[in-house]
């Protein structure tokens, strides 16, 4: 416990320093990079899986409070675009599998390692169909880390605004009692959904609680920006701790292929976002995060930090994850027949 507290303090100091320097996404990227460097240097920085879940939950509560009635009504008009982009991203994932398969792993492993779904969900699917669950878990984790370190930072640099010192938009007054109730309710709901094996249980629980706070019969409370910063530090430290030297050494051939597949996915979705932005007039930066192969929590937090439409980013990712969970098995069987 003391080691974990020290690591979190280390990440917090890095985030605060990067914030003062005006670096892009300081509270997420700096703890991630710093923790990864510690891990690669031989320092034991293993973190419990609950750390990232708690970070996701707190951030999701804040993101949920931005789902105002006007935003929800606006999202309804983009349902068709959301499904089209989700289908295109899944198709790109299948193409990426062909890149990863060149590392010598079987198609079973390459397919689930490349599909832009959750780490746990794709690992379970890989185990069911004979893939290497360890490789799939590593590939999914590395993809999220690479996306967090590249795409959001690139968008920040292109916009010329790190968004680091601008407070989170407040849709309601702050009530400490209400905030405490929201967080407790989100934890209990997250625990229940997790027990029911629901994907992204804690993120969805926080999102639901934050949405209820703004859309329910009584508006409960906003979430201070400081809470979102702490949540980013938790997620950054949790992701950085996954970069272990032994993994990099054991998977020398597989990791370059994974990186190549991730780069392909990022470029594909950037082009897709540009095309959709030109055709519809929607904001390119928002679309780039919405279609990216990163995690829903990380991309939604990035959208919040950059003052983009976080609810749209969240909606795009949740729809894609739902389609992947429902369709990944039938698509896998169809692709398997083609590669034989």
C-alpha cells in the first residue's frame, strides 16, 4: 500500500510539473511516461487492477454530468454516423490483424489482438477460440498506451491549446454531500455490473451516475476539475505500470507487429474522421478521438481536457464496443474461413 501511494504521489508530481510547463494532457501522459520509465528501469511499480477502474469511475462521473438534455438530443441525430464509423473501424481492425499475423502468431491471436475492443473482453474471446490470451492482453494494453501517447498529444499540438489550466465545464453547482453520494452510488453500481461480467463496468457505472445527476428529477452535483486530474493520474500510472521489461524481451517479434497494426489503425481512423468531418461539418478533433482505437475512458477524458464534445466521443466508443462484443465471434468465423 505504501509503495502504491508513493507511486501515485510520483505520478501526481509529474502531472503537476507538466501542468505548470503547459505540456499536453499533463495529468494523464506524464504519469504514464514516468511510471513506464520507472518500470523499464527495474523499479517494481505493479499496480492493482482496481486502480484504473477507480480512475475510470471518477472520470466517468464527471463526463456523465456533461450529458445535458441538449447534448443528448443532439447525439440522437448522429446515430447513423456513429454506426458507420464503428463498422469502418472494425473493418480496419480486421485489416490490422493481417499485419500482426506477420509476426508469426496464429490468426486467432492476431484477430483478437487487433480488434479495437476492451482488454478483458478480447482476451476472453481469444481464449474461447484458441488464441494466446497473454499476447492478446499485451497487444490491447500496448495499443491503448500508444494511442494515448500519440493521437491526443498530436491533436493538442495541432490546436495549439493544451487545455491544461482551463477548468472542467460545470453544468451544476457543486454539492460535497451530493458528490459523495454520486461516487458511492457509482462504486456500488460498478461492483454489481462487474459481478454480472458487464464490459467496462466501472466506467459505465460512473457514466450512468453522472448522467442521472444531470438528467434525473433533481440535479445533484458537478465534479471538481481536481477530481478529474486525480483520476487521470490513476489511469496514467496504471497504464505505465504495464510496460514491463520482461514483456518487451519475451515478445520482441510480436510487439513491433502490434505497433505497426496500431499505427495503421490510427492513420485509418484519422483519414476516416477527416472524411466524415468534411462530409458532415462535424469537428475533426472530436471525430478523431471518437473513432480512435484507444480506450473509451482515456479518449473521453482527453476530449474533456481539450474541451471537445466528450459525450459524442463516449457514444462512438460505446457503440463500437457493443458491436464488437456482439459481432466479433461471427466475424472471426467468417474471416477464418477466408484465410484457410
